[in-house]
C-alpha cells in the first residue's frame, strides 16, 4: 500500500472512535512505516457489520486484545478469517490498584507524570505480558493486518504501539505525537461517561482520565532508553531476534 498523510491514518470504522493505521510515519533514517500492517484501536468488538467490512477490506487477520478478562464479555467472535490473541496487558484486575490510580489522577495538577508512572509500572511488572502482546504482532500472518486494541485505545494500546513504532525506528517525538493523537477519539468515545458525571469535580476527573499528553509517552520512552532501549527491553522480556526482525519487516517499507 502507498504512503498516507497524517489525516488519512485515521480510519473511520463504524462503531469505533479511535482507530489509526501505524503506517505513514517517517523513521529516523528517512524511511516510512507501512500502511495496512498494524492498526491501533479502541474496542473493535464494538464494530458494526459495516465497520467489520471496513476492517476486512483493510486486510485485518488478527486482533491483539489487551483488555482485562472481565472486559471481554462478547458472546460472538470476530468474522471468519480473523483470529484473536488475548493478553491482559495490566494483568489481573485489582480494584485496590485501580482505586489508588484514580486517586493519583484526582490529586494531580498535571496528569502526564501519573500516566507515565503507570505505564512504566506496566513495563516493569509485566514484561512477559508485554512480550506476549508484541510477539502476537510479530507472529501474525505477514500478508495481513493486525489490530492492537483495548477499551479506549489509549493506555494499553498506547504502550504496545509505542514499542512497535520504536522498533521500526520512528523517532520518540513522532511516537509521542501518535499517542497524543488518541485524545479526540477518546473524548468522543467518553461523552456518555462525561454526561453521567454528577459534579464538576467528577467531570474534571473523568476528563483527566481521558487525556493523552505527549509528555507521558515521552517520559516512558526516555525510561526505556536509559535502560538499554526498546529492543533491549523486548529481548530481555522474551522476544527473539527473529521476532524483532519480523516486526521490522511488517512495519517498514
């Protein structure tokens, strides 16, 4: 597939609000990532029949579902020809951890450091889960596209997408900008949740939870580079050299 502009990276798949192709981004060496290879998204299990037709036309053959097991309550599977690899990137749902995170968001003047700290904890505490999610992209049918998704397509999907783009050689600033591009879609997705907020303080909290500040991902990438880089992290987490190369073949023109 050909090169695309930043606007065209946004995919309008009916039923979802935050879908982007990871293609069309310039690498540090002057190359460009391929379109139709990896798509990041909010929960594609919300797609309508028309939305699934759009996804299939885009070549989707695999979903990498990063949600908690308790979130994946769909009774029906995706269309024939699309398989699912489920990896709960945050591990088992723990209400105490969720409550503590919410309190940090409520107390923060700037949500970026709170988000960054949460993402770093995910990388520190669950390298095996992170590696499994990235491996599911590397090992997919190379002739088709992979969708990486969670609920909103911002946090869990943002972590994995950042790793994939970094392996492809996309500069940190562009990776952080791609993460930040989720803001409008998450806001659209969250409007019903905003409308249910009973107080101004609660509305502020909910809006903060949906922010996607580039500074958060910039800090995560800095943390990774200080510890040997993204590739080193993934190899230590369990990926093989062959899988790293498979990612590059998938992602690069």
